């Protein structure tokens, strides 16, 4: 049992490292980072050159009652796209972190694309 947990954790860390090495946000094309917990989804647009967050969104900012997690994630994607446009960002690099591209992570990307953000 313990070995399975260790193997799963190692795979997660390897996946996160593999993704993060290839992605670097700039001022022209910042990084759209997704953080997912058991209850919440957090998204932020980050300029790695200067090391600061340009805009951020989470499910704490929207009404979530009675909605499925994927629907909530899609709304967060739309919200972050609107905030990014207000700051003057139209193109970003999608950073899924250690998460696989499905479910809530995929819904965030689709919601951002629907609002016109280029990933």
C-alpha cells in the first residue's frame, strides 16, 4: 500500500517537473497557472521574468451552489480571461502543473478559450 502511494507521488512530481521545465512566462506571453484542491480551483496569470502575478481568479469569486465542479472550472476560465483582457493580455502559455489535462483543468482552458484568450 505504501509503495503505491510513493510511486504515485513520484509520478506526480515527475510530471510537474516535465511540464514546468518547458514553460516560462514572459511579459508578452505570461503563464496561466492552474492550482486545484479538493474543494477549490485557483488560476493566475504570472510573469516569470519579473516574478509577479498579473491577475488571479478562483471559485471563491463566483456562485458555486448547485453546480458541478467542471461547470465551476469553466466559469473560472471565463473569469480569468476577462481579467486578463482588462490588463491587456490576449495570449498566454497554459501551465497545468502536475495535473492531467482532463476534468477541471481542461474546463478552465476551454472557458478561457471561449472568452477569446489564446492558449
